[in-house]
C-alpha cells in the first residue's frame, strides 16, 4: 500500500513504535548479506553448489546455511543432496526439435523458456519475458520448453528442447546418468560428486546441443532471462570459451525476492545485467559483487503497471510449502486480529507449478473450511487486502499496485522484505509472524510502465 499524504504521519508513528522489535531481524539479514559477500568472493566452482536460491530447494542455499552454522543445516544438506542424487533415476533424456535446421547465419541468440500458450496456431513464438515475437531474421531462439503438451508447429528460426522424465525411479537411467557425469568430469570423483544433480545433467546436454547445432564463433550476442541456474552458467561458460568477443546480456526478469542472492557475480555471469530498480542495482553492487559498469537499470520487460484489483481479496500460496499447520494457525490469528469482513470472498491462488501438490491442496481445503465457518459482522467495512503465505515474488508486485499487503512468514530473517535494502519501504509488525507493508513512493522494488517494454536487440 502506498502511503497518502494525509495518512503518512499516523502510519509512520505507528510503525516507529514497533521498529525496535524488528530492528534485530533487519540487522541479522544485513549481516547474512555481508557474510554471503565474503563467501562468494572466495569463489565457487561451477557445480550444484553454485546455484544459491531460497525460494525452492537449492543445494547452494543449503550449503551456505551450513557455513553459517545454522541448526540442523548439515542434516538438511545431506538429505537434499541425496534427493538430487536420486533424481538422476528419473531423468530420461532431452527431446530436441528443429535441431537439423541450418542456423549458421544467425548472429544473435535468445535463450529463454517457453510454454504452449506462447505459440500461436502457425508455430510463431512470443516471449513472455520481453514481449518480443520471434521474427525470421538473424536471431536464433533456443527455448527451454516446460509444458507436457507440444505445439503442433514451430517456426524455422526456433530450437526448443524439453526434458523427458520417467514416472518412477529407473535404476538403469540412474546408473547411466552417473556414468554420464563421470565421463563429463573426466572421472574426477570430487567434481562428479558435486555434479550428481538434474541441473548439472541438463547443463551437460545443453552444452552438447549448442556445440553440435550452432557455430558459436559467428555469434555476436547472447540474451537470456537470467536466473543464474547451473545450465545457464554452463552455456555462458561454453560460448565465452568458444568466442571471447561475444557480448552476453542477462536481464533479471522476476520481481525481487526477499533474499535475492542467486544473482551474485562470478566468472560465469553475463557481461551486462539489466535490473528493474535502483534499489536492486545498489543491492547487487554492494552485496553480490557486481561492478557498476556491468549493471543497467530499466523498467521491467515482463511486468507492467497493474490495478490493485488483481491482488485485492486474495490469498497467495508459495511455491515452497512444508508446514501447513503453521500457515493455518497464523491465518486464524490474523483473522482474529483484523476481523476481515469479506474473508468469505477471498480467492485462493495456488502457485501455478503446484496444482497437483498434496500439501498445497490440503492447505486450500483447510482455508476454505475457515471461510465457510466465519461469521459476518455487519458493522465492519469491507477492505481491499491481500495475504501472502511464505516466500513469493508476487509480494513486491502487490505492494507496488497499492493494495493493503499482509505477509505471513515462518522465518522472518530469510523471508521479510527489509527497508534497509528497499529504500522507501515501511514495515509494520502486526504479530510475531505477521507483517504489513507500506510504500512511501512507487518503484521501490520494480520500475513499471503502463505499456509493455522490450529489450533493444
């Protein structure tokens, strides 16, 4: 919610009263950022520990928490490592379409993700991250296709690849993939041990795809929506070693995370990173080791200004959900405190990648039951609010839209949006695990335009 002039004094006084209660959390988070900065300066090799992401499972994040000596962090790291190891028994192969086409004349590559909805009936592709159509020119589009159903047609200047997996664990695939990693790492046990993961397997296959299909010596530019995933860094490393004149441009396409540590700068990073706010640029330079010359600020390519009605009266579930009892209990406490009269009308928004998740659907059923049992108090006015459960990058977009934003978080140090980083943000502590956000001005998290913005190729 953006603070209006007539509200500003009262809200700031209210927030200042509980600021001391939150100050330790904010300072602890800053301390983690500083420790991470030192951690990364020591250098990380290109393996499964290189990707440090806090919104979902990441061995890199688990390893960093272990270095911070967090409670049970070693057990969690070992457990998740074996989950990654077992995942090799589900990886079948990569299906590639249009590999046989001649792409020798292409001077630029856009390496992106694609869904079925991004293709029209003629097989033409429009990228959702930069709102650009794949026209027939000297640009080659390499698309990581993520939907189960394939498009009927695709254009000639596209290569897309799709991961094929087994429904059940396959011992032969497991052994084959173990051997594949060993061969790629020239039978180095140490290097192989740190690359027994699906992310590394995908990276190896993409290296083979790029080598066999594209004349990298002729490529002048590579563009990609950059998340610093292992396979992206492997491709950057490959094209850079094949052609030291190539210019690699990454754009940070997501709204900011509360702990946006995945985009730290190393030898496998793009030559230029485009971010969507001054606060994010300053964070990257101060804590993620990015040189000022390699950071540009632009309005978002992916998002544009949205009406707060998109978020009003909704409850958003996160991607990562482990403790449904916690969120159910905290939501009940929230309703007791705030007495939201129109809670019955709140829509439940599951994460799009978790439609079949047992835990997510169970939590949805629990919340719906609460909605059915709640009593309407006629004296109360309806309000436009949004409730977020856990970590999600939809939080900054909702705050920027002007909706009254509440955030229920289990681990505040890792999940809260910190006003010491996001200048212009105010945070109110409503309860131990419940926070409310206000903006003093717009574009604190992300710079948004009224129209679609696209990259200059």
